[in-house]
């Protein structure tokens, strides 16, 4: 019974060591500039407004880093209605 416990504890210790190495490598990649950094000010994609056109379709105004996009969802297919570019004076 003791050899089984030793093998189980060794396997568990090896698993913890490998997971710690993966987490450390991910942290180094993020700080080294190899991985994309998380946005500081929160999410970069957000739904600003929504308007129900009928029982199935909705019109969504979505904010993204390049401006705003107007989406029509819920029909036979979703549709990008258009882009609203963000002015430089807008925060």
C-alpha cells in the first residue's frame, strides 16, 4: 500500500511543478512583450446601445478600439450596417 501512496504523491508533485512552470512561462512572456497585454482601462469591446426592432431582430451599437460599429442581429443572418469612426477629440 505504501508504494501506491508514494507513486501518487510523486505524480501529484510533478503535476504541480509542471503547472507552476507553465504559469511562470506565461508571466514571463507577458512581461517580455511576447503575449498581448490586457487592456488597462477595462474591456475594449462593449455594447453601448441596443434597440429591439421587432420580436427577433435587434440593432446593436458596439464600441471597439477603432470606433463604433452598428450591427443588425436576429434575422436570417447578422449584418454589419456600418462603422462610425471615432473622432480624435472623443475620449
